[in-house]
C-alpha cells in the first residue's frame, strides 16, 4: 500500500498573532526622530498639552487611513474618501439642524458613507473597472453631489449635544482619540483574527491564486470599500463636531493624507501588505510634522511638499524591502 500524503498544515486560514514587525519598528523610530528634532527646534513641542493636541489633530487622518489601509491591502485604492466625508458631513449636519435626533442623524451620516463605499466596491468588483479610475470618477461625482445638496453653502448650527459627543473628553482623553483607538483595535482584530483579514491579504497578494483557493473575491473587495466609506463618514463626524459646521468642500486632499499615512506605515500600493499599527504611527508622524512646522511658522504649501516627499520615500523603502523578500 502506498502511504497517503499529509495535507499541508496551512491549508486552512491561519490566524496571525500580534507581532511588532521590523517595518513597524522602523516607523516608530522615524516618529521618535521627528519628535526629537522638533523638540530641539520648537520650545514646548513635547509638552503634554501639545502632545494631546497632536493626537487629536491626527485622529481624523488616522480614521481615514485605517479604511484606506484595508483597501490598499486588497489591491485597491480609494481616492474618494474626502468627497465621501463631505456628503456624510452635510447630510448629518442638515438632519441635525432640522431637529433629527442625534443617534438617527449619526446613523444616516454613517449610512451615506457606507453607501458611497458600496458603490465604489460594486463598480470595482462586479463591473471590473480599475479602482483608480472608479474612485477618481466618484471623487468628482460625490463632491458635486455635496455641492448640489447644499447649494454650495455651509450648514451651520450644529447642536451642542452632538459637538460634545465628538469633541469632548473622557477621563481626560479627547473623544476623537478614544474613537480612533477603538476603531484601530477593531481593524486589527478584523485583519489578524478573522477570515476576512486573510481574504484581504490573499486577494491583494495574488487575486488569481485566491480565486482558485475559493476566496470570495467580489465580497472581499466590497467589504474593504464599504469599511473605507464608513470610516470616511466617521472622520467627517469628528470634524463637524469640532467645527460646529459642515461644508460641501470639506475633505479636500484627505485622500493624499490617508494614502501617505498608510504608505508610511508599511502598506504596499501593490496590495497584499499592510499594518494597522504602522498606519496609526504614520498618521501620528504626519500630525507631528505638521504641528511642528506650523509652530515654526512654515507656510502650508511647504507642508504639502513634505507630505509628497514622504510618500515617495515610503514607496522607495517598500520597493527595496519587497526586492529582498
């Protein structure tokens, strides 16, 4: 009798344990270096008040970047996160001003973001269009819808109850920071401890092999875009809670910041690779850099230049590390 071959131990989806990768360590070292440089150049940069301010300012981009990371891991890109946030913001604000209960207005705003993500994901997964083309088109479409919905005017008069919910403090910690912390933990669990996380990695790494292995390609891609749209909506709620108003032009160039944070954190634009912890560190790096440059009275367009250069450096690092792999 011939002996039967043993099935590979990795034939079923494996669950990754928490690990602090070398790339995450490099991102953390980069953050420490940036903090040290600005601490030497700007008096009071590392004061408790300013550090809390950096975390609060980074919370919106971190929220966006977490969703962007999942999309990038799946092999896609979402350029429409800013306009998605704008639609969610003006819909939520108009409902609040009209007297809609706060929980219902929040659910409506999040639902708009999810719907936008569902449209993006459907066009990518079922129509077969390229993610860049789809989200470039919906970037303009969603922005136009936000402008048409409001007539190009801001929505003012956000109720204090809503503002205190998204711009308050709990145990001395700003609410936006706590919200992003909860979202980051949930995203890490999704990516590392559920089959969906395995599917995202598989689809982004090699879609054909994932299809042969029985991975639900379309459902996986749509899930990534739906989460990205929902988190864009959540980021918009944080912002209008802080400002007390919603504008249809809200979220301009947010996609650039989100992609930068994900790229700094180790997400590969080729798909199949990304880190939730790295993305959070990347968002804080951008927040710390902008905070330090602002305190040094550096003009905003130089900050935009720095963001673009950081993306290019992150991509070169990713290319080098993939070459070694």
